[in-house]
C-alpha cells in the first residue's frame, strides 16, 4: 500500500513539474517573485533609517538588521504559502479542468493526492528560498549567523504541522467551491498574525492575544531567535515543544476534517461543482 | 459593440452573484491588506517613535497610516483590474469557451469593454467600502475635498484600463496570467511609492516612477486627502493622467487588435 501511495505521489509530482515548466514565463518569474515583495519593505525601512541603522526597530526586537528579519519571515512565509496553495488550490484547478472526479475514482486516498500536490510546490519554494536569500544578500545585504542547521530542525515540525492546516483549507475549498479567496485571506491573515514581517509586540493587545494562540508565531519567533539572536517571546526550548505539539494535533485534526468532508461531498455528489 | 459589452457585463455580474461569498473579501481586504505595512511601519518607528522624524523628513508627514492607506487602496484597485483582465480571458481558455465567444459577430474589443464596465462598478463599490472602513478602523481623516479625490480617480480610469487592455494582450501571448499579474503589480509596488516616499529611491528608479501614471494618481490623492490641496495645486498630475490615459488606451487597442489577429493566424486562440 505504501509503495502504491509513493508511486501516486511520484506521478503527481511529475505531472505538476510538466505543467509548471510548460509555462516558462511562470517558471522564471517564480524565482524572482520574492524580490518584488521584499524590495518595497526594504525601501520602507530606508525611509525610517537614522545614519543607516534601524534604531526604532532595535527597540522592539533587539536587532537593527531589519533585512535579515524580513528575509527569514519571507522564507518561512513562503513555505506556509506553498502548503496552503499547493493543497487548497489544486482542488479548484481540478474542478475547473473537470478532472477532479476521475482523480477521485483512482484507488488513492484524497490526503495522499493532496500531499503529492504540495510536494512539487515545496520543491519550487525551496529553490525560491535559496535564490531569494542569495539575491537579497547580493542586493541589500544581511547576516543570519551560522546556526542554520538548528533553524532547519526547528522548521521541520512546523512544516509537517502545516499539512494539517492544508487539509483543513482543502476541506473548506471542497465545501465552498471557492479557493482563491479562502486561501488568499487565510494565508494573509496567518502571516500577519504570526508576525511574518514585524515583531508581534507591535500589535494591539486584542490582536496579540490571537497571535500568541497561533503556534506559527512561535515558529517565526524561534527561527529568528536562533539565526539573529533577537529577543524571543518564550525560551527557545518551550517554543520548540509548542511546534511539536502543533505538528501532532494539527495533522490529526486536519486529517479528520478532510476525511469527513470527503465523505460528505461523495454523499451529496457535489465534488465537481464549481 | 455596446450590446456585446453589456452582455459580457451581465454575464460577469451573474457569475459574481453565483458565488455569494464575493462580498466577504470586499469587506475584509481593505482592512487587512494595509495591516502588514502599518505594523511594519510601527515597528520601524520604535517604541518611542524614535525613527518617525526620519520618515517625516522624506514624506512630509508623521501620519504614515493615511499615507499608506491611500497607496494600498490604489494598489488594490490596480490589482483587481489586473486579475479581471488577466484571468477572465485565461479562465475562458481553460474552460474552452473563448473560441465560441470569439466567433460572435461583434468587435472583440467589446469583450474587454464589458470586463472594464464590470470592473469599474466593482472598483467603485470597493473604494467606497474602503473609505468607510478606514474611517471606522483607522480614524481616516479627509482634509481636502472628496469630490476632487473622486475627480482624480475618474481621470485615472483611462490610464488604468488602457494598461488593462495591454495586459490582456500580454496574457494571450504568454498564456499565463498569474506571473504576469505578479510582475506588473510588483513593478507598481516598487516604483509608485505605495507605502514609502519616492525620495528614498535611487535617481534612476525615481525617473522610471515618473512614467507610471499611478504614481501621479497616488501623489495627487495624498496631497488632496492629507494636505487639502486644491485643483490648481494638482494640475500637473491631472494633465499627466489625461495624457497618459490617451496614450495607454490607444496602445491598449493597438496591442489587443494586433494580438487577436496574431492568435487567429497561428490558430492558438484557445491554447493554454
């Protein structure tokens, strides 16, 4: 069974790669896209700099290296988006292209198909991250120290936990048949609330309370703490345990929601409606 | 031609109303989109607003909230226009309905005019909703004349939709909407000073900014809304918007006609 699942995942990756490289403009652009998001924030930071230093930013975070802060946020945020879009949007594309029913007729569970759809997205995001890091370092300069392996180990449980979230988003797409808005808003809100591009200590109290309840916040915070030595919300080890707990619970709950939604859609017969 | 455009308008309205969740993003985006920039600006200002004086030196104001809200609203308008023009033709290619629409004995540009009418209506509602929400959530103050701000938006329409026509042609060539939208809106984000004063850009980038009509729309709106500028103060921007609108509309028509002839010759209209 596992072998069959792996074969299916491999087939999905190959298909996604084929579609991706069929549109070379898209493929080239994906490499440079993060620069377009980072450049405006760089210029925003310039407009606040005193003698080339982000003094005000240091008061909140303990570091003046705003660019490193942003690059790390953008890298982690890239992985969050890859999972959410890779899983949620794939269903909508299949609905539009009229192939979702035939895919569901294969003896491969939906969750395996969704994992397959997310993997190519993650591969491209990883390439993106490397390219972004290099280009931003070249253009704007930043320093992230030498504890990269430790940061990667912290990132892994967070990435796995995101699959649970991805399953939940995919279930929502199946029920509402409206992928763009759901994924766009969830992704954006998650990034804002978990502090992708700013320390959450700037948030008003009511919103900060929500941020502190999101495990992703501790992912961003821990990785920045490791790489930049910035002030963390909780001790690093506690943040790591929160991420591991999030991984176990998130995947379990997301999976249960997806299975129930899949059954509901099959019963109602509205799989391909859009 | 107008009948065709009106039919497209009606169809787009029908599709939009078929998905009743459309109003949720319209309510949510104006509030949440600027938040990332606003909180970043707050973090950059420092706990005691240490760095805010530096921002004031460049932007002429310490009120970065109003400054950014104006920029992000125009950005969201352009973004929505780009998605409408980029994805409408593309979705029809994917669904296989583009060729049947193209066979209708109407000028093909009426398809784009129909999309434009639909988009203008949606954008108008969006801008009104945004201003109301800004008042509620961000204490947005309108110092200048709201009618003058409305005039700036009206004068910007030909430039915005001319750009949309060029964009629709590009998407038909490249057969890829997403990356094209990301590229054009990315250029706007960097060069038009959506969230920061253009004074921080290197000279060569500022020169490019001068050629983008939206830079002038944003500048004029900021001066009217935040500083209470009157018509005489922004006449340079108004002239630039009128001239660039005429140029972009003409370019848009030429690009669309050329592209439709090309895809018919090569038989690639429905390819995606």
